[in-house]
């Protein structure tokens, strides 16, 4: 302890003399971390939260700053602009709000849908089920286009339902994290434009944004909602939503009152407009440190062409899936074509269970996730491959994960 | 740059060899911060966010961890337990949810109040106005006990309204951050028990919890809602709510459906119970890093007797107010008795405005806040004195703030 006391005093002394307290604090902290470090960091290879870049983590510990300070306002404003870039939209309105990705459903259900209106949910798993529940809470009449586990509804099925009545909105879970199934947002959007052009196109991009291509303007999407902790590479705690001009128009012209307070765009829209024009404004205190971290991550993400980023996710996904397939394991998605590029959902081989495999892999300092879809939760596991683990292959995250999986299965007596 | 490249490579090399990458990362980061540091940190002396302890900031940059990992689950569970300690409750149910303090209003309005039920709002400023708006969104019939700006409704006024009809709940903004007025929660709670014992007692403790005494069990409170960024000393992004057994009972027995999805206790209650019993569970991804930070801060807070903490806030507040009074300035609260202990709201002296004073004080590296109450926003400023700025006087935050204020006023030509 006396060494630490010395360092602590040294820190204080230095602070008074040279004002470089941040530096010494950090070094001091590092030494303290060393003194308490007992286990190495386990790589977080679940389908969100993903591994975070060091610069993003540094931004998370930005010393306190007022939400209306001249230093924070441009960070918030620029983050809004960078989101436009990420989602290929010129006039879409980004929202950055304190909350989990789930809050985005409430925003859609309470701002865009009026009680009694019809909504079509394209459902490929747990998150489709939940979006359905959320819409019902706010009074929507919900029809579902549902497929068997591991499959997705065909365009024909969706088309048939779409023309059966007037739908205010269609919601599409781009990648359902519970099954790893990806749907073709572009094709569904085209179908909607053709069969039911007034229907708002809502995309749940929680497990896709930043890993899969999403072009808001070109595809004519009305809402893309997502969260910070997956391919955007920021710790959990941000609900991120992009709304098209059309969606904002629909919200503005709704006849019945908005059915939420915290999720109401009537509160958030003026805030986003203010910060983007580099002015402070107040509705509820924004999560300052998380927004500093988002800003850092979005700058890293947009510093290389997004097409390269999506391609990297595709290639890595194929490599992971090829290797797992070669081990003789089966995936939840029925074909490679409908499997997401940011995660892989895999059935346990016969005789091996969650309680066997997950701790074994964790023993190799890799965290992977169990199942989530209620009907088959105990039968499969999930691996995330998004963000820096994909775009910075020199970190070796993917290789270590696959190796650990292979060794763990072997240790459990699995043979192909 | 070559020095940094050297250090960077050194870091990588060390990582491979000894696995102490965290340490070197932090030192490397410190050196990098030094290289980019242009302006010193401005002390954040607004009434939230407050200055954060170094250990809390370190927790904010905890490397990625799964929300259901064996390392995170006990951190979440213990944080729930520590909140009970902070609020002096044995059986109250804490909720820790991703969101701002505002979300707590939605929780109250959508879980406890059924459409058409009467609620009495004790209103002492902007936050009373907003809680009123929130309750109306969810269908409550709201009556207000409102006072002039800087004052609070008398117990007699509240009693008269309370007996006029059957109120499902009474909401009390403990400290309204817009006016710095504190109300006597204990006395109002006693009054309610006497005049209308079935009425749920809801306390908005956003600007009081951790700075002012709040005894949930002894005072018979049903809900205390707060946020992370004020006297709890954690960056913004956590909505924290304590609900009494009675409140949970009322929620469970409600007849109409819960009117929110994201704020619904039907989703959050099982999560809190699971984590407290050291099991992972999923509704929406919790803000892992913020909860690590909350855990760190709650441990620091509860490591000294809470009575000492409240006394420190009272003494510091008096010192700040005495000094400002001695400068010849006037406060928004009409008397010291109804002024909060975690903040001070002060009228500008004649001839001096926000655009004069705030940048001047910021020039001395101190951030203070402008006005918030709509009717007088341009006429006053606010200083926060909560958390480590109060409990660790050796940091000199309070002295620096008062000094800078005094010098700035002098520079602007102000004479008592």
C-alpha cells in the first residue's frame, strides 16, 4: 500500500504543479489495475455487446462534461451527422436517446402508429415476437408474417398479406439475434413500394446496422432503429433511430395524441435539431460519455469505405461458418443465403449442452452466448462477429474464437 | 509520431509476452492524451452531471463484458442491494434501467396509475410541470398544488386538496433542479398517511438522492425515482427507481393493461429479481459499463455513514450560500429553509446576464449552469454542489467555484 500512497501523493503534487493530473491518474490507475488483476480479459464474442476499440473505451471515461457545454455540443451534433453517413441518408432524421435498442420499438409504436391501425410484422424470431408485443401495447392491430424457426417468410407470403388490407406500417427485423436469420430488406422494401406504397417501412437494425448494408434513401426506408452495443461498437445504453422525412411527416400529422412521454418525438426532435445546429437544448440529460464514445466509434467506422466494412463482415462470416460447418455442426438458419453476416447461430452437436460448452469456451477466455429463442433456447449457441473483431483481423479475435470452440468441443469428446 | 509508434508496438509486444495489455494500453492512452491535450478540464459544477470519481470513470471504460457473464451478474446484483442501503429500505424493489431520470416518470405513470385515476402533483418548478405532462399522456387526471416561483405549497394547501377527492398517487419533486427549492418529503408523507392513507407517495429524487436524506421504509414512501448523474456520482444514462412492496402490489393488481412497453415493470421486475439472485436474464441489454460505474460509486458512497454524507452536503451548501449572500446576491428559493443542499439557484445582479457571466466563469475552467424555469430562465444561474466535490473537500472544487464566481463578477464590474 505504501507504494500506492506514494504514487497517489505524487499525483496530487504533480497536479498542483503542472496540471497534468489526467496523465498521472491514468498511469496510477493502470498500476492499481495491475495490482488487482487476477484474471485476463475474456473476449466478448457474443452477438452484442461486441469488443470495443480502445479509443471508444477511453471516450467512455471522458471526465464530466455538461450536456450543454461548448465542448459537448459539437460532439453530439457531429454524431448525428455521422449517423446519416452510416445509413446513406441525406435528409433522414437521426435520434440518439438514452435507452436500450428496445426503446426504438416504443418510438415507432407510440409516434407513428395510431391506436387501431394495422401493422404487419415480418417475424423471424424472438425479436419479431417482442416487436409484435410492443405494437399491441400501444393499440396497433398486428398481423404477422411468420416463418418456421430458421426460415423467413417468402416475398409471396408478405405480398399476399400486404394487399389484404391497408397497413400503416410494416416492421422488418433485419437480423433476428435469436436465430441469426437475415431478411432481404431491399427486396421487401421494393415489394412494399409496389403493392402498398403508403405503408411505412420500419427496419429493426439492432443486429445489422454497421455490419450489413442498409441504404435508407435508396431503398426508401422510413425508420431504421438500432442500438450502440453491436456493430456500432459502443457500450450498451444508446437507442439510435433514423426517421425518413416521410416518417417525420406522418408523426407530425397524426390525429390522436402520442402515446408515450419518454419516447415521444415531440420532445426529442427539437433536441436533435438544436444539437445538429450546434446549440444546446434540454429535454432529458443525454448520456454524455456514451455519446462521446459513439462519436469516436462513428469516426473510426466512417474512416474507411462502408462497402469495405460490409464486405469484411461477409467474408469473416463465411470463414466462421465454413469452419463450423467443417466441424460437422448445423446452423439455425436453413441456408447460408438467409444467415446474418454479423453472427452465427449453431445447434449443439448431439450429447453436448450449453452447460458443457459455454463454460469450456469461457475457460479459454472467450465468451459466446447460449440460445435465446424460447422454443429451442437450450439447443443452440451463438457467436458474434461484428465491429473491430472483424475489421481489425490482426487482433486475432475470430481465430481465437474458432480455435477455442474447436478445442472445447474436442475436450468434451465431440467427434465429427 | 515515431515515439507513439514505438510505444504502440511495445504495447503489442508486451501483450503477447506477458498479457498485461490493459496496463500498457492505459499508459499509452495517457501519453496520447498528453499529446492532444490543449485545454485543461473544466470542472463540471452544474447541478448534474457532477464531477465523477476517477474510479467511477475507470469503471466506465471496463472492457466489453456480456450482460449475462459470471463477472457482470454479481456487479448488477450487488448494485441492486447497495441501492436498498442508500434509500434505507429492506424490502423496496430497486430498478436499474437504461434511460435518463425522466424515464422514471413514465414508469410511475404507466405502471401505477390507471387511465382516469386522479393524481396530485406537488409542483415547485419545471420538473413538476413536466411530471404533470407525463402523467396526462398516460391518461391520469392531474391536480396540482403549485406555488409561486421560489416557493413551495404549504402543508395546509396540500392537505386541503388531498381530502377533496380520492387520489391514486401524490408526486413530490424533492428538489426541483430548475428552482433549487426543496420540499419536506417526510412531512408531506406523514400528512398523506394521516389524510389519505391509500394514496401512493411518489418522490422524484433526481436532484436529491445521495445528497438529501430519503428514508423509504421509515417515511413510508412508495416510489423514489432518480438518475445516475447527480449525487449518485455516475455519468448520465441510468434511470433508477425504488418501489415499495405496496407499490409493487398495486402494479400487480392493476385492472387495465400497462400503458408502456419499454417502461413496463412486467418486463423489468423479473430481470431485477434474477440479477439480485445472481442469475442472468434478458429483456433488453443493460448498460453494462454504466452499471459497473454505478457499482463503484455506490460502494464509495456507502463506505462512510450516510448521515455524514448528508451533513457534508448541508454544510457545504450553507457555506456556498453564505458566501454568495455576502456578495449581495439573491436566491430563487425564498428562504434558506426551502433551499436544496445539492445546488444553489441565484439571480444575476442587475446589469449582468447569462452571456456575460457563464463564459467568464468558464474562462476560469468552471462550468456553471444558466436558468431553466421558463418564466425566468434568463434571470438566474445555478451551481451544483453534490458528490465528490462535497465529500472530498481536498479536491478544492467548491473553493475554486466560489472564487471564480467572485472574480468573474468583479471582472464584469459588479460591486456589492
